[in-house]
C-alpha cells in the first residue's frame, strides 16, 4: 500500500500533481486515461470524466476495523498553505471535495475528512486557525448547507445520493434541516467536526455510486471506517432534539442494512465487551437501534448475545422509546433479565404494565425499584397514584420515596397527601402545590430571576394559604423562596403568617435566610426589611446565628443598610464576627460597618460593648464614634488600661478623632493610670484647637513617654504656648544638639548607618546623624527631637533625606522592619518621593500585592496634593487589584477627613499646582529669583529679573545661595517632568465630566478651574455651559487669559449666584452654534483637549430608551486588533474575574470612581495569546450604576443624556468597524 504522506510532494501545485500522477501510474489507477482531465477538474475548468470517477472509486482505500475520530490532524499544513491561498471562505469546501475525490485511492477513508477541510494552515510565517474565525466557519456551514439541500432535493452531483436514501426508505431531508438550525457560532463550533465527517462519508458514498455495482462488504467497511472509536463524534445535543434525532436515526441507514447482511456484523457482536464498543456507537448514535427495531425480535437476540458490559451501554433514548416502543421494551426486559442497568424511561401502556409488575416484585433497596417508582408516579392516572401512595408510603414514615409530583395538576390529590406520615411524600406534595400557585410568564428564567416572571393563580393561592395555615412548618421549609418573591409569585404576608404559625427553629431559620437574601434585591429591600426587623425582635438568636455563623456574606450584611435601630445589636454582633474571623480584611470590614452605622449602634447599646471580652472590645475600637466614646467610657477605660500593644494604635486614633468636650465628658482623663498614656497621645494628635488647655494641664503627667511628650509639645507650640520651660531642646544650636548626641549615645544597630546617610547628614556630624536614625528607629512617627535635628538642614537637604529613606525602604522590598524609614516623607517628601512610591506600587502590584497596597497608602501621606493625585490616578485606572484599590480608597478618605472634606470634594481639589501661583512658579536662588510660566503650547518659559526668557533654568551664577539653588532646580525638574502628564490626565477628567454630564456649583468651578494656575490652562481650551438650578442653559462661556470668562461674542461675563457650570456637550448645541464655537477656537488657535467638537451625536431610538442593553453592535465581527484598539482608547479593561480560566468574554469601563460601569460582551478571547486578525463577535453594551455596594443595570432612558450619547457612539463605532 502506498504511503501517500511520504510519497506526495506538498510544496506547490506543480510538485503535488507530478507526484500524484506518478503514484497513479505506480498503482495502475486510471490506466489509459488522460491525466490532463484530472488537472482540469482540479482547476475547475471541467468536470471530472465519469471514467476517472469510476476508476478512483473502484480503488477506494478501505482497511479493516473502525477508525473515525476528531482528534488527530493528518493533513499537511504546507499543502493547504497554497491550496487555500486566494480562496474565498465559501470556496474551501468545494476545493476540499475535489482533493478528497482525487485522494480516495491513496488515503484511508477514515482520514479523508482531514483533507477535506483544514483546521489550520501555516502561511506567511504564522499559523492561522480557521475555526476561530467566525466568518470563515459560517461560510463553511453555508457550503455544507448547500450540499445538504442538493441531497434533499436530488439536484446536481448529489442526485445519486438522494436516490440511494429514497431507495432505502429514508427521507433525505434530515441533514439539511439540522444544518439549518445550527445558526449560532458556539453550536457550529461544537458540531463542526461531526458535520464534516458526515459530509465526507456522503461524498465517498456519492463517488462509490458511480460504480456499476458496490458490494455489501464495501458498504459495511465504509460504515465501520466512519464509526468513531469511543468518542461521541456524531453528537448533535446542542441542536433541536427532534431534528438531531431524525439525522441520527437516518443518515447511514443504507449502510447499516448492508452491515446486517455481512459477517462483519457478527464479528462486531462477538467483539463488543463494554459500552465503548463500536457496536454501541452504531446502536446509540448512528441509528442501528432503529434498523434492528424493524424486527423487534432482533433487538432481543442481539441483547442476549452481547457481553454484560456492552449490554449496559445500549441506550434507550426518549425518541427510540416513542418510535419503537415494542423494541425498546424488548431491550429493557432483556437488560433486566440479565440484571443490567435500565433507563426505565418508557411510557407506553405495555411498558407501564411491566413496570407495575416490577414494582410489585423488586426490593425497595434495588435501584430498579426506585427508577420504576419514579416512572409510575409520573405517568399512571391520579386514582392509581393515590392507591399506590396510600398502599406503600402514606402510613409508612420510614419508607424512602425517591420520586416527585412535578407532573401532577390535581390539587385535591396533592392536598390529600399532606396528611401522610411519610415525610418525603408530604414535602413533594407541598412543593408541587406551591408550584401550581404561580403562573410562569414569557420572561421566566429558572437561573436568573426577575420581576414579572411569575403571576399568582388565585385558585392555587387560596389552596396554598389554607394548607399553610394547617401545615406551617411543611410550607415554611418547602415553599419559601426569595426568588419567587422577586418574580412576583409570592407575598411577604404569607411569610409572616408562616412565622406566626410556627415555633420550629428550622422553619423560622428558612424564613430568615430568604428574607436576608431578599434584602440584597433593591426592589425588595423596603418591602422585606420591616418583617426581618420584627423577626429579629422576637428571635434575635436565630437571625444572629444565620447571618453570623452559617450564612455570613458581604452582600447580605451590606443589605442591612437602613435597618431600624432595633436591629443595631445585630450589626454589632456581625461586626465582631467578621473582624475576628478575617484579620487580613479588617480595613474593608471597618468601612463596611461604618456604612451600617455601627458607631451609632455602639453608642445606643453600651451594655453590649461592656459584655464583650477585651479582645472583641479592641476589635471594635475603629467603629466607635464620639457618642460611643461617651456612652462606652467605662468599658473603654478598661480597654485602654490593657497591656496589649495591639490596642495602642486604634485607641490613639479614636481619641484623636474626639473633641476636647467629648474627652472631658467621657471622664477618660484623668482616668486609670495605665489607660492615660493612650489618651494623652491621642489628644496630642487631635485637630480640635480647644484641646490645647487639656494637653497643657496634663503635660507634666509622669505617664508620658518620649513620643507622647513630643507630640504634646508640637500641639502646644502650634497653639502658641511658650516652650522654653517645657522643651529641654528648645532653641538649641547645632553645637548644643551635638553635645546631646554625645550625652545620649544611643546605639544604632549594625547595617543601618551607610555611606549614603553619612554623606547626606555630614552637616550634622556623624554622632548627631546616628542619633537622628536611632530616634526614628524607636518611634512610629517622626519624633519631635528628630525634627529638631533635621531643622538644622536646608529644605532641599531634608527633602533629599526623605527621598533616600524611601529609596532604602523600596530596596528592602517594603520590609516591615524598615517602615521607620518612611517617617521623614510625611514632613519633607516632595514630587520625587511621590514618583518613587508610585513606581513601587506598579512594580509590586502583581507579586507583592500587600506591599503595593501599603505603598499606595503611604503615597497619600506625603505633603501637598501630588502624592494623593498619583494615588487617585492609579486608583481610577482600574489596573490594580481590589486590595490595592481598597487601600487607596481608605487612604484618600482619611486625607479628605483630615481636611474636613468628603472624599468627592477632596478628589475635586487634587490637581497639583507644583507651587505655581498667579505669576507662575517663583524660584528663589538667593540674590534674585526666576519666574517660570506655561506657554500657550504648554511648554515652560523661564524669565529672569530683566524679563529675558529661556526654555530652561539658567546655570548657577556666582553669589547664588547653593541650598536655595538645589531646591529651585528640584522644583523646576518636578514641574517640567510632570506638567504634561498631569494636564493629560486632567484632560481625561474633563472628558469624563463631559461624557457623564457632571456639573459644579459656580463658586466651586471658579475655585477649581479659574483660580488654579494649571487647570486654568485647560479650562481656556474648553467651552462651558452655565446653567440654572433646573439645568437650563443660561450662557456658553470660555475662560480667558485674564482670569475671567467671555462669551462667544468675546464679551466679559459674570457668573450668576447659585448657578452651575458643566462642560458643554455637543448634544446641547445646534449646528449653527457648534460651527460658531469651532470657528472661535480656530481664530484663537485653541485646540480642545477633550474632542469637544469631534464628538458625534447619536440619538437613541424609542426602543433603545426602553431597553437595558444596547444592541447596535450585537453580532458584529471585528478583528481582535481593531476591537482591542477601540476599547483601550475608550478606557475599557478586560474582565477581572475569569475563574482561573484561559479566556475572557467581556471588557468593562469604570467611571466616576466606580459609580458607573459599562460592559461590552463578546465571544471568548484567549488570555496570553494575541492574534490581531482573530474574528471576535461583539455582544451587547450594558450600563450599570453603583447602588450601595452592588452594580445594577440601568434602563437606557434613565441615563444622563451625555452618558447615553457616549455609549451609543461607542456601540455605533463598533458596529461600523465590523468586517
């Protein structure tokens, strides 16, 4: 036999056909025939002559045994590289058919399918996977459909196959009908291999029919070569069952009849040993069962001959049972007689009668008994079912009832079963009665519940309510579902009736569990909360047990927001459990319970706090508010007196957050001696100016340590108290401090002092420099004495010291042992320090997540706004893990609170100014200063005292102050390096503001944009709308270079009181005004930084306004490179949670601090592999809004008009980019 793979030359067409002609000659195929006809056929110049077709068909390569599979690729990719080059996708199948016809004598027919259609080719230096290309796959299905239609209609070359089917009594339309139903990419992808095998088989059949005669042996061998070995190749379960069953039972019927007439069938039977045997595949997936059933006795004979492992693998499908009931029953009876597994799925009268006999004779523990019982319960008449239940189960409490009443509609029958002693019978009856009380609507979905999916059937409801009153425990545990309540099929009043009627813990717990889940649905929250509150008052331990011990989830706890004060003890209980159980998540837990008003709960229930052990009281310290400090003062005093070091930090923070009045009312001072240190440290950090007298009163207290005394001195100094008699280091010179260093002689651990520290701290002298580091090592915050030492250095040297410390900490991989190095940054860190920390956040975000979270928190503690600005930038870009984003949110919130602002207000004012004022950035170098201003093209211009301009800071000159020069150079470098990135990021903020329709009060807008030296530059490049309280436009304006605003007519404009200002969206302008503003910008040579004039307007249709999804791009195919480019430009990120899989199916875009999120769904995209030409099918766009902690999809008509336009533009752009 010729090895075609070795003998054929696949390099190009000429080489291939030269080698093919040689092989034909060697094998004496087509002797006397003109090979030129083969070339003409291949090149689509002429049909293949009948003589050639016969010659090739007669030499069909058949080997013994079965062989089809869908795993191994046997065709050379180099062949298809030139075969497919230049072909349209719809031409590939026809070309493959010609290849199969020509290779039939040379290639095993089981392998021909791989020559029919490549799964990939290697061309132009890359591998192309065809099946991932949706357009290519759809074209192949269209070609397969055309061939199947020709078979069904008997046209063209497929007429002999049509007659072949009809002659065997088979309707030839089955393949055509099933292919037409495969109209979805995923179904096509799953079934493609099976359809290709069927097409290849029929193609070989078509060519065999060219022969004058084909023996049964050839037909049977052909069938066996296309019989899969083990795999379910011909599996159409993803398609409509009626159509798939029709194909399975018909597509090889003529071949099956030939097989039954051959010895090959007898051999198959003898070789069948288990369910994987080829015989089982033929029986279950290829229609042999139906052919055998034409004579039912043949089924019985076959089953008796087979080995036990093979018998059990003969399936009785629903279709087979309904079409061939007698044969199916024969098979079931043989399998039972041989003690083999039975499906017990038949419902014919004869089968049911046999099942009745089995039920009467089988043992209850026998699996057959259980299966028979289920089938009888589903199909016998109501009166017979009642007799069966009462005879075998009704009074037998211990009998197992492995069935259900899902198909029973007789309410009277079901109500009668509620009195059964058998628990399972009662439960099944109760559940079915409840099911009959609701009517499913067209919108019903069993996995995704939603409002309006059920309506209540009045008659069924009355029956259920009567049953609930009589059997409350039964219906509480088997009919209550928050999903049914959401769907509209239940009422909370029924839940309350069940609660009142039962005292069983299991029943009440079921009600509590469903009420807690119901609260997570916003539409049910207000409806269900009063019921849960009432139940909590009656049975608090059950609610606490469910939520705290067995049913805790963040969603359920978050849903307690807005609970009445009567439920505050529950909030305290849950806070303790969560804080104790998950130490790593405590920051998030604290924020969660702060939103639930845990502070108010503790203030209202001091006895609950007092009843806790000291560990739990400590955990709750971050949740106490001022009212809680007063209410829980007695217990708090005991906590503060503990020797547990873990108490110190949260205790100090708590005291620092209190006012002087609260501290005095609480009685914590003087309090116990052991508790006083935390209190004194805390009041020293208080921002309340009235705290100074209290600090002074206790300054001499002996419990002070170095840290608390230093902080107290700082507070008194800030309040204007004289310190000469209080601070021994007050007014000391360098020499005096050096003497102190010699006297104290604190030891510094080996490795701390370095050459870098020695050089930087050289002006202090090594002893004093070592003392500085030793003081820092012993403290958590930069000690006052350390600051007094550092005051001897210049501002530039102090900033350099802070930067060196940060770099040292980063080089130590953020080690906790080196956290003391971060103390100076809070006082002296500059833009360089901020950039270093921001870089560390990025470098650590994947593999050192915890350290990255710490770094972003420290970033917010730098002086000024720049560190917070960078933290916000990283927080909002969406590329950080949840723990890092949470750390950023916590740190930014803390900084906002320090300034007396909300987080939203603080974020508004975060744009850094780098020290610039109305006259630019002034750089003092001693005898004179330079002024740095920003040019209209956003470049920097440096002016000296004489007004001479330059692009850079001039070189140092004799007479300049060296220290001031260093500071000036650092300031200039920070501005020149960061100006454009900051303005670009702020431009993105303005673009988002336009896309969301964000507004600012006029006074706030003036402070943020007109008075800010950098943002004013951006504001001048944007048109703004001044609106009244109702959102109506009063005027369109643009800031000018003088600090005022002007109209389109270049007239000065004064903002009215109580007005609002927003970025003008093109939606607001008619064509004339839009054109006029565009001309205005051109006249002033101003370019919008936010695409204000290039943003298109996309009106929404009336249907879209009523929908919650945008479908404009749904079904469109885009190249992956195109899709990724668009989504990345718009700010989308790939979905974060892929469940550890290798692909993702959506991108998301977060806006306004995660308040809004837009998702774009699409077909699966592989992770870690980028093919720019891969075809991706776009699905819908959905807009979500954050409500509490959950994202809820929004109706498009409820969106802000600007946001709606933005997502419509994106959807339209995706649709137009489709290939």
